[in-house]
C-alpha cells in the first residue's frame, strides 16, 4: 500500500523520480520511485542524522557493495546506491505485494503447504545471502514480501551499517526487532559474536509467527521478551509435524547448535513429501539452486571478503514481469551443459576474423515467454584493446600485455603476470572458453576464476602439464592442485581451453574433451572475476603466451530474449556503449532490446493494467559485454527527437545530425553506466554510431 508524498518529501533522489511513500522505519523512509529506464523501484532514503557521519557513509558503502553480490534466490535485488548523496539512499527491486505481517494480520496464521512454502522461500533467501558472506541482522515478517505469491526477503545486510557506527547506537540500543533477535544479539560485545546463526534463529521466529500469529517468546514488553529469549524455551504451541522440530532446533540458545542456512534448506527439502513444492516447481528450483551457492561454515563471520558485480536491469525487469524468485541463476541442466561444452570447438587460428565461441547471429525478437534471465557474460576476440587492456612494456615492469591480432601476456621482472581485464563478477555456475597458445618455452597460460582480490581458483596450461588449484597469494604457491600430464600445449600450437563450473565442481576441458576436475567449495570464493595471464617456469628470460576469442558465460534460464550480436555479420541494433577507442578501433558495448511497452507486455504476458505497460518503451538488457571492432573514422550522429514524431523502437544508426568525434567521446565520458547508442555493423565491424539522447 502506498501513501502520497508529504510536503517536505523530496520529489527526486539522484536520477530517481519519487511518486509515493511505501513506508518508514528506523533507518529512513522508503519511496516508490521510477528509474531513468522507466521501471518502478523502491528507494530508501536514510535519515538525515546519518548523512553527517563519514564513518556511517563508509560503512554504508561497504555493506551495499556486499549486498549487491547476493544472487536473486527469493531476494529483492539491490540495484543502486549513493552513499555520497546529501541524504544517502539505496535503490532496490520493487516487489509489488504484501508483507508476511500484513498477510497474517489480514488472513490469519498459515498452515499446510502455504506455511511450508514460506519456510522454504525464506530459508532459500538466507542461503543465498549467507553464501556471499552477508548477514541480514534484521529478518522479520515486515522484511518478507510476496511477489506473485512467493516470498522475497528484503533489507539484507544494510542494518549493520547503522548498528556498528557507535554514535547511532547506545550501549542499551541496537538495530532490529527484539522478538526476532537471537540471544547473542543481546551480548554487549555482539558485534564480535553475532554471525549467520543469528539469522537462522530469526528464521525460526518468523516461521513460528507465520504458523501461530505470535512469536515464540512473546511478552508484554521488549525487556520481558528479551529475558524470555535469554532464559526460557520457545512456546511452539500450534506448530506441529517435522516443521516444529526444525524450528525448535533453530531457536537453540547456543548458536553452534543451530543448523546453517544451507543445512536448514537441505532439511526442509528432505521433509517435502510432494505437497507444497509439487505445486510450486519454480520455488523448488530456486531452493535447489541456492543449495549449490557458497556454503558458509558456522564459524564464518561477517568479515568474509566482498566481491562485486553489476546488477542486471534485465533481472529486475523480468522478475517484476513474469518470474518469481526461482528465475535467477538456476543451475544449468545436463542438456544445456552438453550444448555449452559442444560449443567449445577447437580453434587453430586466433585471428581477428574468427568469431568467439558460442557467438552466432541472433534475431532481435524473442519468440514467446518471459525474457531470458542470466548473470554476466563477456565476449572478446582479444585482437585489440577493449574489455582487456594493454600495458606499456618497461624495463622494470613485472610484465605486460599487448595486442597483435591476439593478446600476448608476458612476464618480465616477475614469474607471474595478470592482464588487466573486465571486473564482472560471476557467481554459481559458469563457463569459460578461450583459445590458448604457448609462445615461448617454459611459459604456462593461466586462467583465474572466482578471483577476489588476489585469491581465487586457477587453471594452468603448460607444455607438459595441465593443473587446477587455488591461488592463495598470486605467486607461485598454487595450492590443492590437481595435475595431469598433457602434451597439448606445445610451443606454436593453439587449443581451446575451457572451464565449466557446475554443481560445485570445476572441470577443465581441452578442445571440448574433459581433462581434470576438482570441487570448488571454498566459502570465501562463491563469486569473483575471471582473469588471464602467464607463469614463467623457465630458468631465465621472459615468458609469453597468447589468448584469443574469450567467451565467459553464466547459466541461462527461461525462454530466450534474443539480442543482435554486433560482433558478427551485418546488422543494425541498439546497445549500451561503455567506451569507444578510436586508436584501437574498438568499442565496448552491451546489446539491448528497446521495445514498445504494449508489445513488451503482450509478448511477456504482463497484465495490461501494469503501470509499466503505460510507459512508451521498455529496455531489456542482455547483461553481456562485448568488444566490437570499429571502422577507422566511423560515421557519428546524434538523435534527440524522443517525444517527437519518431519512434525510438525503430530508430536506426545514422539518424539525426552528424557530430564530431570529440563531442561524441565527451558525451560518452559523462555516461557512467554507458550511453544508449544505435549501431550499424558490416561484417562484424561498426560503421556508424548514433547517440540517443533524452530517453
């Protein structure tokens, strides 16, 4: 339920237009807003007293970065934040549905399959949250919202930014709701002792509340409730069956006696007898996918290393449109996995003309069904600067990466060197494929994955051996290595190296043939970036390897929303352009679909009365970044007639007036998240770029 804005409420926060109030809490006010791309979002403006505290702003920035790593298993995605705004704010996916507390208040306690579904959905969210090292700290019925009847958890991790900033909390005050706090939360040194187990305790209270309409430690005052939490057993009258026993375990006074979120989810799925989840197959898929995210040991605290990713607007659009919590990041099926592996065919000529694996011309319209949901994707021929950068060769340099129809990685003063590449973070299942060649004797080609800072998994392709292990220090000390003898990567030969992460196991392939595998179960490495580089195993001299045609993919779910591939063939399409390098003759872009909203809602089966169907256009992102070759001195134009007689859906590159290269690059430099551009390509090379303004 929304309420009108109050006279003193802002009408804009950053680039977000505010329409009404959604609620108000201890940290601030939540507004219903609209993002620059036209979709509805929830914007949380923090209280003014927090704005003057530099410590709070820094903590808020850190916690938001961590929260953005949480995969979308029954959670509302964190989309944006501005810790440096006059009043810091947070932007999250808008979930158009009631909270659990509203449902219980209006309809009474839940039972049977409905109750079990809520228990599974909230446990799924906790497994996803804990899997990337985040702790909710304020799980309660008000933070469980229902989207299309399926629970989604909001506000995870953000409360810590306020709670640990001493001037906002006294020794007798803390952030949270007393009835849902674990006993350790009342410890005066709670910041040291509170871990994921506190969220599991809160899960037990939430489920008991959903089943009975009251909390298991209820008393007539917060102080009396706290005393019961610390000293009395829970009152679970009205809760029966296996769920009663499981809730009882989660409410243990000792955090060590409670199951972890992943163990809780395992037990809930084992207890399912074909009732609730048989009627909600999408929820089961989400729960099973969350089972395979990072399993955090009970001893892991909030210091788990954060990783970063860009939250895809495609995820938010599709979730609001037609997909419940199960729609994001579901594991690859065996059939899909076989198709991906089959696409890693052999490559013998890493040249500019050779398309990357899995890259094929695609139409611009999906056949039917909801849009494809996927994590990030990256595709680059590596024949020029683009997503990967070049270094200047210097006498005292550790090494460098250069481009001569392929990317050459060279060690110099160090035995190991890593090329500068994209910062996209991949979580869960993924595939990596790249053409690899050894240029000098004693060199090994290195592929890091799930890399956080300088800690991650690593595959080595050497002249006589292939290895798979963990890089603890970005030095020679690769640990837990699996090794296999191989003569595939001799000097002068090129082969397609692949890594497939699926169901907690990484498998290395050569030209599509499995070579070796190992579990990827480190709870600190549930997500991270991919990097390419070289290792020198020779006794002296530099060591060089070559890379070409790299393709990094996340699993894909749902009916495909097909995007034009600007790196192959001849086409006209729309992209989000991130950079244009006239010297390297390259551009970095993300293909998008711009659709008339009426057609969008009809195609993706969205209720015509939905507010987004009244908007002029919808943008669906592919969440895949590509490096596109650009013709020397391409035609540059500007199209700014949005709202006039022209239709952005049908705009073509070349529309509008010609502009100079300097004006074009200056405009693009001001677009932090990329600028909307129409492109014309011929044989995979950009010939025309048209910037689209005022949209």
